[in-house]
């Protein structure tokens, strides 16, 4: 009996460790996103864009535990669409407050609400009336990818031929749409390509891939990733850039695997684990803050201009990161206090 309890405790510890290093991988990816939106050297930008958004999709696929369509839809609305709507409404409020000559307050607010409905990553050649929602376009894309994947897998329980050929066919359709037709609302074309990343993540869970040797999870993916990086290519989903087609997708998967493996190795350090896993758990808040600061905050005017030293890309990244993470901490603290106040009366009873 005692042995069973010990084994159960070990399994729980392993489960928590897995969750931690996946959160850490998300933490690395969201910080890489912030760095990628700074004027950095070209080689660094290629490295970042070769994995950071695909990694988030792989993580989401890994944590799909069943193919309950309704449950997935409701959970996705709560965890993705609600934060997306909050950021877009804040954007509309800020945009309206700032004001612009020749445009009424009502028109300005409605312009941003319309942008929220469109969910465009970039202004499209065919959907010209929708403005870009900047970096939170990714939230809409992830919402579609997750739910389309679950629906496909649900169908594949009856019609097994749908997966993986259905996923590959839809991904190719998404490629054709984005490259030769138009950037679609809610980045539907990118979401179809992202089915590959979500599917890879889900497959990794099924086969317990991360329990295998580092030869398979780190060494081989690193060789593949470095090989393509040396060619100077990387996938860029927002602009529909897929150099060498499927090979840029393979590069993104390999790069994501390397980052996840590195997170697993870093999981041995308690301090690094605490920091990166916290960042990963709050990546949605960080994404929202990052989106709004990119759109509306003049860093040069209010912060960088007062620095006693010359700013370079590394210093810009450090200062931005400190500010964004500090604000994230405040928001997390307020949320915890709010939850505490809500549950307090029940605790008294």
C-alpha cells in the first residue's frame, strides 16, 4: 500500500514537471516574440520566426486530451476569444481617446470594432475594409486551428482516411488561399496550415514522445533546424512566407522541438523554472500588453529618451521586457485579489 502511494506521488511529480517545462517553452516563445518585434540583426530574426508561433500551436495540440467538439469550442471561447475581445476593446478605447482629425469618435470606435470582427493579421488585398488587429491575430488563428482539428479528429473516428490526409489536404488549401487568393479573415488560411502543428503536438502526447531519448527529442531536431537555418530560411505565418514550402514547416517543427527539449533541461534549475513557467502561464496577458504597446506606446518619447546610455536592440529588449512583465505581474495580482474577494464569503460559510 505504501509503495502504491510512493508511485502515485512520483507520477504526480512527473506530471507537474511536464506541465512546467511546457509552460517554460511557452515562456521562451512569448519572450522571443517580443524580441522579434524589435529591430534586431537579421540572423536573430530568422531564428525567432523559425519556431515561435508554430511552438504555441504544437503546445496547444499537445494538451488536447479528447475530441469533444462542444467542450473544445466553449473552452476556446473562454481562454482565447474573451482575452482577444478585451484587448481589441481596449485598443478601440485608446484609439478613440487619442483621436484623429477628420474622423468622428463614433467612426473611430466602430473602425476598431470592425477590425476585431475581421481578425486580420495584415490588411488583405481583397478584404480591404478590415484593419489589422496586430499581433493578437494569432489568437483568432489558434482558435480556428484548435477547433477545426478537433472536428476533423472527431470525424476520423468514423472515417479514418480523414486523418492525416485530410489535414495535409486542408493545409495545402490554406497555402493556396494565402499565397494566391488573399489573406483571410481570422487568418483562416494560416489556421489550415497550423493544423499540421496542432496535429504534431497531439501525436506527441499520444506516443509519449517526450519520454524518449534526447537523441530523438533534441539532437536530430537540432541538426535539421540548424541545417535549414544555415540556408537563411524561416517560416513567417503573419506574412504567409513559406520558403521551400513544406520544408519551412519541417524546420518550424524541428525548432519547436529543440526549444521544448531545452525547456525540459532548464527545468532542473528551480529559479529558471519559476521565472519561465510563470511567463508561460501568463503568455496571453503578455501578448495583449505587447500588442497594445506596439500600437500606441511611444517608448522613445516616454522611456528610451531618458536613458543615460545609448540604446541598442539588447537594451531595448531588456527594458521592454521588464516593463511588460511588471505590468503583467500587477494584472495577475489584481486577478488573484479579485478571486480571493469572490471566494471569501463562501469560505466563511
